[in-house]
């Protein structure tokens, strides 16, 4: 009989725990002597010889201590731990006799353990996954708990790539029994995945874990997912600022007045857009390996380049028509419509180049031919202003649709 367990020294208490363990192991070996299995307390499952052979193993407190995301290969490596709890009546004892409530199992080979692995064993070896069971304890009622350290690696799904650089990586993990798959039943505790505040660093990523779930087809599997999203704004600013600058310059280019100046300005904007496209090529292309979607920011830039090119072609054609000499007046409805448009869009009703005015004055001193040419120029200026306004509205509408 043990009366003063609390007064034992540390080395004495360790010897006392070993004594208790070997007592339980001997009793178990006597009980299952007919099986012929040596060291039955560790070799046989807790439900051996019972009608219901299922061993319920509860997985709880999944905690991450470190993570590393490879954006180019789209794989995530996590390091952390979880707790496993199950019941083994062979590790229970009479508290009145032994005067202790907890027993620490010093070695993983001294008790039956629900060994788990990541997905299939072959896949775990290929990924370099490791699982280590430590700090095994049992209570006087046979409730066993073990802390499991793990290092897991998985491929992440980037189905949200269209929202780059605000896309979300979804990385899912699966844990399943390595041995005794037919009798081990995993149970989730209903709590989400935690992060260890002492050692975990986000490294510029916003991490959120899902609530683990268990599936039993065909074997019991514990599944949980981790979602990763960038928490820094540097990449977002680097991509959106040039796009917005080019878009605003394109929308305000008609306010420059003369068609020639607008053409030169839009050619410069087109040059900036191609520089931005080169920037996108360096920042986005490395992430296109397994993504079928096109980022919204890249589609906006593509649409802006197309609209700017169409606008440049339209301006060049109308400017070419304005330089042709006319000897006949425009149609009456065209003159009236151009006057109305130029009054409404007064910013486009600009005076043509002085050298062109001198050519008109030299062509006809009476002013009739020059007047016809001026009417045609006003008509083309009105057409140009209306076209640029339409292109601007189409660009704004297209941006809203794409966004």
C-alpha cells in the first residue's frame, strides 16, 4: 500500500510510475496469455476480444507553430501539434491502492498508440511528412492522451486567382490511421485550427483555418483546410497604381484640345500601358502555372490597351480627313449636328493649326472655299469629340463589368 505519493522525490516518483506501469502490463499479459502475443498491452488494441472492436480516437487542439508557402510551386508546409485522446481500460487502476491519478508513459513502445499519417503512407513519404507521438499520459480511469507533433506538406488550390493579388490559397490536409485502419474511428472536437502565439509568424499572409471534419469512406480520415491571403499592400499598389494612372490619363486626353496633341498624348499613354504590361509579366506570370483564370487587374489593362488603340486609330483617320481640301460644303444636317455637338462638347470645338488656316486663306481670297473647309473641319471635330466621349463611356462601363 502506498500512502504518501506526494512526498516522494522525483527519482522515486519515476520509479513508482514504472512500478505501476509494469503492474498493469503484467496484468494485461496474464489476461491475454492465450493469444500468444508478447507485450500485449502495446501490441493489441484496447478492444481486442470485445464484440465492438471500434476504438474512438478524439483529435483536438490542432495548433500551428510554423508555416511556409511556396507561391511558385503552390505548396504549403505546416509544423504544429495536436492532441489525441482515447480510452484503454488496461491502463486503469485502483486509486485507493496506488494513490495517484495520472501516469506518464515514458516510451511510445509501452502502450498501444493510434498511429496516424498524412493521407496515404506512400504520399507521406514522397512529401517528407513526419508525425511524432510524445508526452503520453493516462488517468486512473484509462483515459489516454498523447501529443502529436507533425510536419505536413500539401498542394494548394488557387481557384481564386482572378482576384490576384487578393486571391486566396486553399490548402487542405488529411490525416488517417497508419495501422488498425479497420477499428480506429477518428472524432473531431468541433474547434477550428489554432496558431501558437509564441512561435507562429504570418510572414505577410493572413491565415484562417477551417473546423476539422471526419469522413469514413472507406476509412476514417480527419480533414482540415487552411486559407491564406496576402496581408500586405505592396504588390496591390505596385499593380493597381500604374493601371489607374494610365486609365485616368486616357479619360482626360480629349481635354487636350487639338487632335494632333491628343494623338501624341495617347501614343505616350500606350507606351506607359505596355511598360505596365511588362511589369505584370514579371509579377504575375510566375504564378500562372496551374491557374486557368486571368487576374481582373490584367483584364482591365488588356481592355484599356484595346480601347486606347481604337481611340488612336479613330483620331488618326479623322485627322487625315481634316487635312483633305474640300471644295463643296458638307450636308446641311451634318453642319447643324456638328454645331450642336460642338456647343454641348465645347472642349472639342478647338481652332485648327495656324499653318492650315494660312493654306485656306491662300486657296481662296473670297473665303468661300475656306468656309467650306472650316465647316468640314468643324464636322470632323464634332465626330471626333462624340467618338472620344463614346469610347470613354464604353471604357467606364467595361471597367465596371470586368471589376
